[in-house]
C-alpha cells in the first residue's frame, strides 16, 4: 500500500480533487451542539479544534487545545442515513378519471464522498451491505448509492468515552472497506496527514493530491496512534461464545432489571449504524385520487413494530430490550454470519438512562461464572 503525506496547508486540495472528480462531500460538522454528518463545502466546515466527551447517557462538545480536524470520535448520526434514508417515498399514484398513473421514485444519481469514516463505521457499512444487497431481495436505492460512493476513512488515534471496537475486532485501525485512509498527525511543530490508498479509486485520488512519500518514521506514527486509541478504550465486551451465552439465558433475571430502566424510547436503534428496520406507510388525500407509499425507519422498541393480528408480540419493555440485544449480539450471526454490533458505543451515549450493552452482557456472563 502506497503511503503519502499531505500537509494541513494542502488539505483543501482533497476537497478540490473530490469535487473535480464529481463527488459531493459529506462528513463531520457541528450542528445543534453535536458533531453530525452533513454536506461539506470546504475544510472550515469540519469540526476544527473540537472533540466529543462521551459517557453513558451523556454527550458534550469540548474545545481541544489544538486545531485537529478529526479530533472527535462518533456522534449521533451514522452514514446509514445516506444509503438507507430515514424517510423515502417509494411511489406515488394519481388517478385522472379512469386513468391511473403510478410513478416510482427515481434512484440517486449523485456521487458521494464519505469523509472521516471510522473503522467501526466501515464495518457497519459492510454489515448493512449484507442486509441490503447480500440476499435475494436487494434494495435498489442502497445498491445505487453504494456503487456511487468513495470512502475516505480516518484512523482513530484517540478513543471515545463509550467505544469498544477492540472487543468487536472492528477498529481502531481501518483495515478494509475504504478507498483512502487518513491518519492525522498533530505535534507542536507539525500538522500533517498520512494517507494510504486502499483501492485503485483511492490511488487515483491520491495522484491528484500535492503529497510526498511518507518516511518509515511517519508510517510508524500511524501504528503508534491507533495503539494509543486501543489503549485508551475503557469498555470491554467478551464476545467468546456470546451467541450461545445469550440464547441460553432468555429467562435471566437481568432482563427484568434492565427493563425497569429502559424507556423503550428507541434512541439506541436510531443511532445504531447497523439497525435497519423500516416500516411502510400509505397515505391518500381526501379525494382518493392521489396516494403515496413511504418507507420510514422503524424500531423494534415500538409496540407497532411487532403488532400482528390480536396485538403486539413484544408488549413488555423486557421483551423489546431482550429482542434488540439478543438480535445484535446473537441471532444476527445466524442471519448474516456477523455480529450486528460494531462497538461504536452510540447506543450507550445516547440512551437517556445510560443503559450499556457491554455492562448488560458482562453481567449475564458473570452470573454464570
Ligand atoms: S435501551 Fe435506552 S435508548 Fe434503548 S430504548 Fe431503552 S431507554 Fe431508549
Ligand atoms: S449496538 Fe450500540 S455499540 Fe453496537 S453498533 Fe449499535 S450503536 Fe454501536
């Protein structure tokens, strides 16, 4: 893999080159007191000099003592909103006399560049690839946008307060699924980026940039940076035999305890980068001449989600929390041959009562020892 150095002064060239190659850039920016993903026009749109302090049920932006561009971890948004939009019209129908015209929605034509994708987030995209384009029924919107995507990843050199990617073997180093990966190096007298191409598209992009070859010492800084992030990780989840552990503990008293705290607010599913459930809603106007079908994100925490003839299959908070956690960590393996959790920590941070998936799993494991 070719390794190159891009200076901070030249970082804007990455934006210019992506635009020249026809990509619209989406990446981290500050909005409503959080670092979210949105359209970026220029380098100054990045959360320069900001970091995110996170713990269970708490998220705060804090000023850094430096001017890092990628000095934060992950926020409430994930990239799934661009590949699997929260709300999308599938078709609309208009009746004119005896004629009925049905128009399906067009597929995306824009080429997107995801900038600043973390290692755990790449794994989340690879997991959703299996869901949306790996089986018999493929999602045309997802497939089209995914094919028009360039992934510019960012290695983590500091861990977030709720991260546990080391346990899930998904980070902090990006090892696959990217076109180009950036490692930010910030020292008193230098501010640079180590760039590595992961695909021919990434190599082509690299060829457009004003870079120089990295020295072995600079390459070593990447190893040191990701090792530092791994060392800082405060949470651990023992994944050995986790599917069997959870599946033989469906009646464990811990589910009752967590259910007393869980508000079934669905935050954990909305922020999770791998959750993929949706519902379909039909609407019509009063004349009955116009109708639309929409697909919206849904959550296994809502009563309606499991409503079948006669009522909801999972009417209690206990059954809904247990369904979510055992799906993520156990039955996802049966369905998709992978874990549904990538260790990003979002569900821990954004749970209003601070329920922690690592703590819940570890408690069940400990009770067996
Ligand atoms: S675990 Fe937390 S975030 Fe998830 S539904 Fe319960 S209260 Fe909401
Ligand atoms: S379950 Fe929680 S930690 Fe795991 S991927 Fe989803 S949001 Fe991240």
